[in-house]
C-alpha cells in the first residue's frame, strides 16, 4: 500500500511541472478569448469552420466550401466545427477550442519527450516552447499549426515505440489535417527502408517485421490517396490550383526562400543562442560517445525531418507560423545535446540563459502586426474600433472601398468585429469613387497617398496603437451633405 502511494506521488510530481505550464498558458491567454478573428484565422479558417458548423461537419471534399478550405484535408475543420455545434458558434467558443488544443499539444510533447528521454529533458523542452512568442501568440488562434505540431510529435513517438494501432489512428488525424504531414511520413518511410539498417549496421533478419512496419507506415499515404481521389471526383483537382500556382521552381528564388526560412527558424527570436551552444555540444557529445544508438536514431530522423520540412516549405507558399511544426524537434535536439555534453549546473545555466533570452526578445523586441508576435492583438483592436466607428456613423448601405481583410471584418458578423450582428455592411470592396475609404497598415494600399491630398475626401478618423498599426477612414463630401 505504501509502495503504491509512493508511485502515485511520483507520477503526480512528474506531471506537476507540465500542469503548471498549462495553467500559466491559460492564465496568460484567457483575456484573448474574446478578441475577434484575425488575418488567415478570420477570412479562411473561421469562415470555413463556421460555414461547416452551419451546414454540418464533414470530412468529404466537395461537401464544404472549397474557397475557404482551399483544398486542404478537412479533419481540423471537422473537429473545430463539431466543437462549435456542441459548445456554441461564437468567437469565445472557437478560441477556447484553440486554447484547449494548445494545452493538449504542450502536454503531449512533454509526455513524448519524457518517454523517449527523461522528465528533465521533457520539462526543458516544454518550458522552451512556452518561451517562444510564436507559440504563445498562436495558442488561441483558430489555426491548425499547433494542432499539427502536437500530432507530429505524437506520431514520431508512436513510431519509435512501435505502437502501431495508435500510430494509424493518430496518423489518420494528422494526414487528413494538412498536406504538410506527407513530409513526416515520407521521412518515416525512408527510415524503415534505409536509415534503420545504416544505424544498426544490419539487415532486417525478420522479413515479416520489415513488411509489417512498411505496411503501417504506408497506411497514412493510403488515407491521403483516398482523400485526393474523392477530391478529384468531386472538385476536379487533386491539389488546390491556387496553391500549386504559388510553388517555387526557380533555383534563385528557392535558394532565397531556404535562406529566409532557415534564418527565421534558427536565428530569429534569439534562437541563435540555442544554436551557438548546441552545435559545439553536439560535437563534444560525439567525441565523448555520449549518445546511445537509439538516441542517434532519434537525432538522425529528427534532423532529416527538419531539413525535409524546410525544403518542402521552400517549394510551397510559406508563412511564419508553419515553423511551429519543426520547433519541438529542433529544441529536443538542442536540449539533449546540451544536457548530455555539459555538467548539470553548466548545462542548466546555458539553457536558462537561452530561455530568458527568448522571453525577453519576444516580450520587449518582437513587435508588429503578424499573427506570430505578441502585439498582433493591438491591430485587431484597431480594426474593431474602426468597424464600430463605421457602425456609429450608420454607413451600412454606403459604398466602402477597403482592403481584403477589412472587407471581411465589415461583412461577416461571425468574425467578431460588428457590434450589431443583424446589420452588417452591404457594399464593401475595392471600388472607384466610393463614399468611404478605409486604409490600414497591415494591408498597405499605395492609393492612400492620393486620397490624403484629394480635396474630395476628408480624414474623419485615424486610429493608432503602440505596435505601430494605424487605420485611416476618409469620407466624401456627399456623406457630410447627407
């Protein structure tokens, strides 16, 4: 009885740290739950998920609005819309769902690292992820990247543990959430066919085992192939044409994108501090033979995945939040290298400096309007203030010329900008000689310079926020006459 009590105590203690981090994340982000949807979250994912919630959750291509879902696999949309059907179709409900996904992903990553290495390494990986402002910023946004991050690490863990039934179930969720999962499964296929033999210096003596592993790793490709087949039948294409047109094939442009993504991945947000410490630690560990063969296998596969994902991202359309999937793998490598190569106190000190550096930069330096920085919410509030001002002027039937994002904010109540959901704006777009112009900083329009000196338009409202964002609203004399 006493032994069982001790086991329960240590099990609780091992989870205490990650539960504390999850609680901190919730406390940090709870005030963000009611903030309107923003950027890709607004015009693409929120629109698609609310539309699916209204028409019924589905996994079948062609049964959802393809303009919003953009040809992506539908599992993330399916679970998010199901949540809205059950818990309410509101901004707060959607953001609670996103925060829940973020908390579960953080816990999953901690669990997988603890099982693959140790509690100490898992704790450091988890707190390092929490120190990334990109993760904090994205944690309440209705976007799939943190979901993909958590599932990718889980699939990776299940593969190494040879838990094949669970592997297939989680793989189904991952591969049917976004095409980028193909990279991970391609790397696992390479491992089954080649890498394991190179690391363990032997051929598979049991052909049945090899065939079994090969079949399980190929199953996700089958899932994705079925999805593509249905999409081709129902919609006429395998991949969304607009996305394939964005692919980069020029060698010059490809090299530029590789350099840009590498810099954002390894250097930006003071991640260069980790790189500076981890690279020497890696070579020291190799010289001193600090790593087991199983660890070398994990390192090699993680490294191949990171490089493959980076190349895949360079070929396709790229935005900063796509880096999230790679971060746990990178930090796991960095942390294990440092942990194995330096005495405990020195290793902990070096990692603490890196973590504090990440936090300091993210809080005090990393400002802007993108959805991966802390201050994006200031732009959201500026846009909401602008929309509410237009409502107060009763311009719902006036012709408004504005940018792509503001157009959605004015038209669609589910995005959270309108105070009066029953009376959205009817005539928004990019028209000539409108009644109203709305310009804003995160979607620059060169026409603003002409309108500022145009006697036919008067600046009636300018909104500014500390992150540097602005909104300017101009009206024509006819409005004043009315």
